[in-house]
């Protein structure tokens, strides 16, 4: 079991460029999440999904879009990157509900110049 | 809106000493997690606390929950260097997990 994987591990973007971060899990979990981690602020929820084909907004959704076309994958898109989106992005999954333990991926470090 | 506060934010402690990290939250919740994050790494679940008075222990770490006070503690006993990491508490709020700001722990000889 690979658990939760993320690609890429690191990326540098110029302001205004777009990109997609991919999260994959092989645990057959229903729930998936995207967080960003900034210094001194802990983790903040961007978007989440309660099952294939569903998405919902978290605490800081602006500037991001997500899709969950397959149960095992959760994509995070930045349509027009801004320096304020420089952060470390973590994907997580949980089996059946947000109340259950979330398993995190290794993270993607994004730098927007 | 649920707020989760941890203190201290940074803790430097000598090996062999004891210390406690505190996690306060602002509204009722029936579940609280403690996670560990090593530098440059992902988050690893340590404990889940489900009810008032719950206590969990693993090795030199012990976590407890007081839902009436909306307070959880993570107690470190006889610290060792391997415990150096950032520790987060996280509280379930309806459909979201809200994280504290983290406590960075450094254990030195």
C-alpha cells in the first residue's frame, strides 16, 4: 500500500500560470481533502470531497478548484497562480467521515514568483 | 467559528525533562486529534480522543481531553531527542477538521 501520494513534490510557477496538483490514495477511502500549510498558521482546509463526483468548499477555497472524477484521485487546480498561493499543499483521506483519522500525503511545495 | 489555540508555539527542552503542550478550542466538539510532523515531512496521527476524561498514552507521550474546559493536553515524560518535531492538535467541527497552529518541540542533550 502506497497510502496517499502527491505529484509533483515541488513546483515553481510564475504569477498568472496555471497548474494541477494530483492526489491519489489506494485505501478505498471515501473522503479526500486538500490543505495548505503556511508558517505559523497550521493547516487550513481548501476543499474536500465526500465521495466520487462530489466537492465542497473548506476554509480558504478562493483561487482554487477541485475535481473528483475517480474515487482514488482528487485534483487541485490553480487557474491563475498568485504569490499568496506560495505554500505547502497536503492531501489527506479518511475512510467514511471527517470524524475519522485522516491520512496525509507527503506534500507539494509550491513557489509562485 | 471554531478556533483552536495551542501553547506554547515553541518549546525547547532538555532531555530527561517533562513538559505539557496545551490545546484550547472555542466550541464544543466530540473528537480531538494529535498529529506529529517531522521537518519537511507529512503529518502522522498520534492519538484520537473521543470523550471527556479520555486519556491515551504511547511511549513518552500522553494525551488527555477535558471537553467541559475545551482543553486537551499532550504531556511529554523524560523527553528524548527523537521527540523533536511539530505537534498539532485538531478538532472536528461538523464537516471539517480545524488545526491548531502547532507547537514546535526541540529536545537538546
